[in-house]
């Protein structure tokens, strides 16, 4: 009886090891397939995919009230650095906007009525939070105006 239990236990162990090995092999095959699919895309195609994803994320965050850019097309700076964009609200409140929006205004892409590019404050070290609320930059200097120089 003990020998029978031992044989059953050993067989079960072999089945478990075989199952785990098969599952691990499947995961490696799937990973290799994904890598091969990426390798088949050119750098330009991968970049277009990334841009498409960013556009969808911006739309989703906009619907949730977490992305409100002040230029068109909307910039990526806040999305990639802050996970949100408050530049439209910051601009209308007289606060600084992110570097992407600051440069966008300089290039004529601003969309907030009644605001001139020369009025837009921005800082290359832009960040949301306490430092931004106090109008401070990380280097202790003052905000940049549209022309990108310290004032």
C-alpha cells in the first residue's frame, strides 16, 4: 500500500513538472512572437503606433477632466511628465504653462481666446505642485516669458 502511494505521488510530481514546463515554453514562444512582430515594424511604424496611443490617452484623460491643453494640437509634455495637463487652467489663472505649451504658443498654436503669446509664462523646469503654485523654478529664477529668456 505504501509503495502504491509513493508511485502515485511520483507520477503526480512528474505531471506537475511537465505541465509547468509546457506553460513556461508557451510563454517563451509568445514573448518571442511579440518580439518578432516588433522587429517586423520599422522605427517609423513603431513611432506612429506610439503617437496613436498618446492621442487616445489624451482623449481619455480629457473626458475624465485630467487633460486640458492650451494649444492645438495638444502637447505631450504634461502627459509624459505629470500624467495630466492643467495648462489651459494655469494660463487663464495667470500661471505658467509647460515647456511644450510655451513653445506651442511661440509657434502660433495657442487656442485660448484673449491671450497673446507674449503673455504666456513658461519655464523649462515646469512642474505641477507646490513650487509651481509659488511661481518658483527649480533654479530659483523667475519664470520665462514667451521668448524663452529670464525676466
